[in-house]
C-alpha cells in the first residue's frame, strides 16, 4: 500500500461513521447520505494521489460529501418532492464546512442501525456498512453471501427504516438500557462471526477487528457502561488468542494446546485493565472474567477451573440457556473430573441434540473417562459440524480412539 | 406518521374471562384510548366481534366466492385495532406495549402508506 492509499484507507475508516451519521441527521435519508459519502471517497481516490492529501482530509471528505448530496438532490428532485428537496438542500448548506464542529451523531446511527424492528441480519449488515464503513462487497465476503443478496438486504433495511418510521435518534432514558443491550448484541454477533465462523475458514479476523473498533466507539459514545466495557474486554481477551488458535495448516488448536507465547499480551493487558473497575456483573463481564481466567494462566495446567466453573454458574443464573449449561458442564469436568461433567450434560441431551459442540464435548468427556461410547458421540458431532477446521479436529480425535 | 395497531389474541381466552375480568380489561382499554385522544393521536379504534361472525370474500374469474370464517385459522385472532397518529415507530411501539392484549397475545404495527 502506498502512503496515500494508507492515509485514504485510515481516513475513510475513521471518518465514515461520523460523516454519514451527520448527513443522515440533516437529510433523513440513509441512501442519499451513503451515496454522497461514497462519491466523496471516490473523488478522494482520484485526486489525492496526484494533488496530495489535503491538510485536513476529514474536513475535505465531509465538505465534498455534503456538496455531492446537494448535487444529487438538485438533480433528482421532481414534482412535489421539490419542496422537500429544497428544505434538505438548505439544511445541508447550513451545516457549514467544519467537520469537527458538527455534532457527533454516531450514537443515533448505531441505535437506528441496531433497532429491534429490523431483522438481526439487517442490523448486522447495516451497522457494518453505515457505522463501520465496510463496503457491500467486504460484508458479503465476510458473511459468505452473494453480493447482490447483501445489497438487497441493505436496501430492504433502509426501506423499512423509511416506511416504518424508525426514528434517527438516541432513545430516551427509559428505553436506552435495553437498546444498548441490543447494540451490544449486534456487535458481539459480528465478533463471533469472525471468531468462530459458521462455515468455511475458522477465523475471519477482520470481522473481530471491526467488532472491537465498534465496541470501543460505543464505549466512547456512552461511557461508564459496565457491560460495554465487559463486552470490549471479552472481545480483546478472546481475540488475543487469534494467532495461536490455528496451526500452519489452518487446523484448530485447542486452548489447552495453544502456544501461549503467541497470545497478544498487549491486548490481554488492555482487556484485564477494563475488568479492574468494580461494577455489577452482567453477562458480558462474567464472560470476560472467564476469558480472563484463561488469559491469566501461564500454562494450561495452571487454569483455575473451579473459579471458571463457578463463573459459569453465575452466567447460567444471568442467562439461563442450554449452551451456557453445556459450557458449565465442561468447566465442572475440568475441575471435578469427566463423570461430574457428564452428569451435568445428561439433562441437556434433548435441547442440544442438533448442536455439534454438545456431542463434541460429550465425546471428549467420554474419551477422557475411557468410555467406549466416545466414538458414537464423535460421529454424531461430525454429522452436525459445518466448520472445516472443527471437522478435521473431530476426525483426528475419532481416529485416535483405541479400537 | 399513521400506524394501524392490530391486536391479536386467543379469543377463547377472552370467552373464558369472568365478567369482572372483562370489566377490568375494558377499563384499561378505555384509559388508553382517552390518553391517546387527549394527545390528539387517536384516529380510531374498536373491538371486533369474534371470528365466528367473520366472512371471507374472494373473487375468482369474476365470480364471488364467499366463505364462512376468517381468512386463516390461527391460534390468535384479530380482535381489535387502534389507528394512531404518532411521531415515529418508537412511539407506536411504546403505545403497543401498553395494550393489554400484548401481555398474552401480540400487537402488529403497520404503518399506513401516505396517500397521493
């Protein structure tokens, strides 16, 4: 990447959310705001390499995007839309030139993109497109859907925002906590899609980076929210293990077998520091505390499993779900032996019968207990798994069983 | 914006509600309607007679096909509606959440298309 490209890339990433959010507030039109911003970025790519990067690239982009929005409104207005367009043009002109003086509307943008009246798929796509500034192509690739499908998903979401009257604003105090929960859920979903992709390659690290960036942004926009800090800590502590999670062949390396010197210790320290502040333990904080137990162990055998088992017990109270119960069973098995874990797995059999990790966990515990049913459990997990790296891992385990 | 709030609930549950229970429910609806009216948001709202009184009409090849009963047999039936004029979807959601039937049934919010 040339230096101009690097600057352009950084400015686009850093400023898109803010610029688009401001244009949406003034025009009330997602599509117009995005297209105008896109125009400005394209113009930057054409002119900056030859003429040099302007002194204040963010201000240049914003001014250009605003002018492109005005051009588009002038060009497209017809009939009765003329009055509305004129009002928008006047509002855009009144915004002024200085991007640093315009109000930061990114929280409104996040709340609107993550509105519960949109489908979860739409919330994820819209947040990555509009707030994070990823291109439609990048998002489509990350989620392994054809680009036209994703483009359609985005345009349907924007139409719903317009037609259903989803407001572009920060929700009032009464509903803000539940809406922030919704925003965090979307960010965590983006992270998890990168962390444990449901199909194909195990790691799509750029989605994790994006989710972390957005969580940092949320933490800046609404500070002192323990669950946002918890979510950020959780992501950092998990993502710190990225380089150690797969081997050279792209195969999954279990936590206990990972080369801990390959963990990103700066990222771990940042995650741990976020947890130092005393705060009520919400689900993200508890999960981050679990990740912290792993991060704090110099060797796998130093892991404080009783503490992890107890944290999973706490998480199960906050978030009763069979998947959390499964994780708790595994932690209990590590603390008290495979039989204790298997006993906790039994009542989950019905709920988790279609979940490959249930059968994989059960198979591992049966294997460690030297039980012959392990082979059938690995086969069942293999029937259900969709991720290539996990499939190879399960096959290797199955093959290693004594005949 | 104008929104139609469609109230769906299991009408058998309503049939089995005691007179006192019904009275309490009507009072709750009444209070909600008055509040919306006072704010100038209320464009209309009514309770519908049960689906046993429903008639469905289709026209195929110019011929009328009239059948007894609702369009679809479902566990929850359309039992009433509010027609509101409020600022945005969030306001409509806040209102819908206070409709008594939202507690054991559901409320579907449909924006009205702006007329030409």
